[in-house]
C-alpha cells in the first residue's frame, strides 16, 4: 500500500474542537448559545441512530439541542406548523429535518419551508441557487466535509481534474459546485456515463458517492490521485460469523490504496466529518443571525 490514509475521524475531532471554541466565545463575549433543532418523523432505525448522535455531539460542543420526534403518520400541516414555529424561535439557529421522510410527506415542500438562513443542511432551493452562483449560502454537510479534507491534504485545488461519481442533490451536485468554486475542472459521472473507467482514470480528485459497494476498483484510479469515498454500504461478512456484516465504501479500498496518492477509509473517512460540519454550519448560521464575524476555516 502506498497511499496516505486521510483520517476523517481525527479531522472531525479537530473540527468539533474548533466549533466548541467558537461556541465558548459566543457564550462568553455575547451571551449567545447556538441552538440546533432536529426533526425526525417516524421510526427508521438508521435515522434514529443519526439523530441521537447529532444530539449528543451538539451538546458536547456546548450548543443547545432541540429534538422533535413526530409519529410516522404526522400530517404535512402539523410538520409545517412545527417548522414555522422553529423558523421564528430566536433560540434556534439551525433546523434539520431528517430524511427520508415517510412517503405521504412532500420532502421538497417541507425542506423549502425552512428559513434558508437556518437551513444547516443546505438543501433549500435558495441555498442551492446561492451555492451555484458563488454567493454566500449554507453548504450541505457531507460535501463541505469532503472539501475540507481535500483542501487540508492538497492545499490549492486550482486546475485539478475532479470527477464526482454520483449526481444526488445531497452529495454529488453540491460537491461538484464546491470543486468548481475551488477552480477544479469538474466532471459529474453517474450510472449512465459511458466509459466510466476512462473518465475516472483522468481524475486527480475522485469523489465516489453512488452507494454501490466497492464499485470502483483500483485500476480506475489515476496513480497519485486523491480519492474521497463517500459510500457507506453494509454488506454480508460471513467470515466474521453467520449473519454478520461489515461496512465498505463505493471504492475497492485495498486495490485503490495501491495506486492512489491519498484515500479516505470506510469507516473513519467522510462519515465522521458530516456531523462535524453540521455543527460548524450551526455556528455559522448563529454568527450570521447575530451579525457577528463567521468562524474561519469552518465554511466553504
Ligand atoms: N439523511 C441522510 N443524510 C442526511 C443529511 O445529510 N441530512 C438530512 N437531513 N437527512 C439525511
């Protein structure tokens, strides 16, 4: 193995420390405590784990955490009423509605009812438009975490060929915008892309966000490339015992690590950065709401 392993767990811990330091200063100097409201509708077990971790890390950073757990059959009107209440609550600086929502709720409508200034997920159409036009916005957490790791490892990204595999609204599209903002030459590839292997082999920066276990083998990776693996896929691991599972990324780690210059592991790569960036976005939103200088190094 030749690649540098990018330690997302350690990087996320550093981001959380910076966030906690900003929070302490906001409290001491301005008497303000940033607050994050998380709304969970229904009982999806994976979502419950995420929401619990978000709440825990929010409190650990010294911020207020407001959790709203609603029944799976909550009406759209009731959910919109809650969001309206959070929009006007001065103690709430960030609002996150956990996705996916139950099928009877219109996710676009719900997300677009959040005050864009409190939209710490960066999913509101206003924030999408602001990011796409290079204006100040709230930036989606996972791509923001990837950008931070890339800048930390590479310094300037200017002029590099970046290939993003995956075109989701949550990761692929905003990731491409951020890379473009840092002056990369950006390609968005996806399941219908012709000669995907060839496209990937041109990448100085390869971001994999498709959700297909180990889909990208090492021989698709350009020697020396920086590989960011956003995938978190649970696959059977009979070698660990009957019924056991393990987590793998969208990249075949062992073969890619032979070729890449640097690579994020799964687990312990992009994953821990997402919640760290959510906390960072909450502090950013709080500073903006109070016309205070934004935390340096925690925004795009
Ligand atoms: N579900 C999976 N990832 C996310 C995320 O980043 N934000 C929200 N709100 N829901 C999610």
